[in-house]
C-alpha cells in the first residue's frame, strides 16, 4: 500500500499534519543532502512515510535559530506566552482523533490508548500555560543593613529535548510546555521510529503562533543530531526520556558544558500485594500496571510479589484475566498491540526462556502470535526464581513475572534491591502497613491500591538510576530556570 493510501486508510482527515521535513526556524526543511529514513507501521511493516535525516550542520542550525529567538520569547509578557500555549493545547484537543490515528500507524499502540495520550499531553500544555504566569519574584528578609534582597527566576536559554518512541506525543508536550512557559526556546529530537507525532505537534505550534525559532524539531539519526547539542555551550538544559544506558551517555557528553539535566530513565517497578488486599481489585490494577502500552512503559510492572497466603488465588485470577486480553493491530483497538521492533520481541523471548530454564512455570502465552512478527502474546510466569533475568532487567513488554513472599520486611528488601527507583505499587487495606511501605520503598513515586498516578499537576520522576529531576507540576519548570539573587542598596 502506498503511504498516502495508508494515511487515508487510517482515517486521518487533516493530511497536512503528516509532515516529512524537519521544522527549523519556522520553516519545513529537507536534509541538505536529501537524505531520508523510512518509518514503518509495527503492525504490518508497511512504510508510513519517509522523513528527513538531518546532519550535524542542520542540528547546529536549529540551535542558531533557537538562540536568536530566545531574547524576544523570554521577554514576552508571561500572559502572552500563556495565550500562545493555550492556543497550541486547544489545537491538540481539536485534532485529537487525527493525532491519535497518526500515532497508531507509527507506534502501534491501541487507538484508545493513543487518544488517551493526546489528552494527557494536551493537559501539560494547559497546565503550563497557567504556570507561565507564576514564576514570581520572591522577596527575602535581608541579612544586611539598608539592603533589599530579591530572588528572580529567569529562563536558562536554549533547551534540548530528546523524546522516546513509546509516548511520542506526551513526552514532547510535557517537556516543551514547561520549557516554553519558563521562557526558554527549544530544539527537539524525536525518536527515529516515531517522528510523525512530533512533526504534527510542530505543525500545530506554527498554527498556534509560536514564533519562528522558538520551537524546532530536528529529525534523523540520534547521535548525529543530539551530540552537537550536548557539546554546544548555548544549549543550557537537556531533558531526556529513554534508557538508563543512553542517559548515562548523554550525562557524560554534557559534562564539558555543565548543563542542567532532567532525565527520566529506566524503571523496574515492583508490585506488592499483601494478604489483606482486595484481591479482585489488586488483580485488575496489576493487569493495568503490566499490560498498558503493551508493557512498553517505564512504569510497567516488572516484578509482582504476592503474599504466600493469597498467592495461588492471585496467580489463578491474574492468569484468567490475562487470557481474556485481546491482541490486534492498533486500529482495531484491542487491549494490546504489536511491540515496537524485533529487538523488543527478542527480549521477551530471552526473558521467558531464561525464567523457564531456571524453574518458573508458564501459565499462558509465551510466544509470538500468528498476527505478525512483532506481536507477542500476553504472558504470565509464576514461581519465578530470584536469579531470573526478568527480575533484574527491564522487560518492556507483555510478560508478567509473579513470585511469593512471606513477610513485609522481606518483600520491601526485595523490592528495593534494584538500581532503578521510578515507581512502586502497593496493595493493602491496612493504613499502618501502607504508611510503612510507602516510607520504606526507595522509589520516586508510590501508587497505593491503584495504577494511574501521573498527570500534569504531579512531579514525575525517580531515584537512583531511574533519573534526575522531575517533570510535571511546578517542579517541572525549575530545570528550565535559574535563580538570580539581587541585593540592592538605594543609597
């Protein structure tokens, strides 16, 4: 099928949202050498389109544009920046269906999840449109005679934003809205597997009246585009969502220019189900925690610890619920879709084979589905041994690992025994136990008797090697501002 026919078949009505060039300094730019790369639909391998593959020269040009635009954008009245951001967010809501369908054909997630992501992402734009008006001057009681002391929050300058393939729209709006609200200008690099969502947001940014050079999207090979940004002293902040391995690389590359860094990296979330939990609710919520985005989520449940007293019942109910999940191409809006690429499928196979070889039991799934090479069945492993790879490595797919525990102290120690610290899930009805566990778990976020915890008003982020800084909430703007201390004597 021709890629234009694919877009029509996907039901995308505003075809001008489908952009193939980078957006730099208010212009749609092909690569200087004409280079492109293909983007494919993970459901069937069909080519969605070809996208410009920019060089380091164009990447530097985007920083030139952002630096040139910074003075005027940062000096706009906060309410004027807010008005532009509100228009951008409103356009995302208006074009919700097209943006969702575009996301499905490049990312593969079920259509309802894609719609939810557009709503989620637009929520950050709305939130930061309001926050743009609030980084106020703060008065401080002077420690010096006859001196007046103030603290000002000022935008740092150009910010580089690097976004992943699993949430190609929301991760960009979460970063960009905060940076733009603070008065920064931005250069963005979307993952090469899912660039169309970012380019559609650039199209809407242009329609919303974001000035040329303020919001730039540069597509292409990540090392080629991003490395010049890490080395450029004009790029004062860098925000990245992706693997811990790549995060460490960017950390090293940015050290020479001493940038402010925000990094949302890997996760290895534990779920702890105590014997006093509402069993049916715990099963339902753990299904969500494991299989949302087909398991391709840094918040995804990787280790499910269940009190031995209810272990057999939980495993039976969880397996039954997993078997009921549907698998199909994203446009058919099943519970699960395809994985992103062959590497992701191979990782599921390796983790399952390793666990089974070490004594785990398979209660459902455990193999690729006939639907296509990137479809992997929802899988449940029980009695998973402590030395299994799946209990150490981030699975990032639809394989659930369940094992029993005997007491609270034991399970908290096991949950904390990881280099990651993004989110932990706890199920219990005992308020004292909930408090103890919430305090003891070494994670940036703890969800109690529920799965969904994220949103624009909360600071998203982790501890240990799950990242640096926070995104969302008032704290999400802090990385894009510097505090200036002014001490005045009026003479």
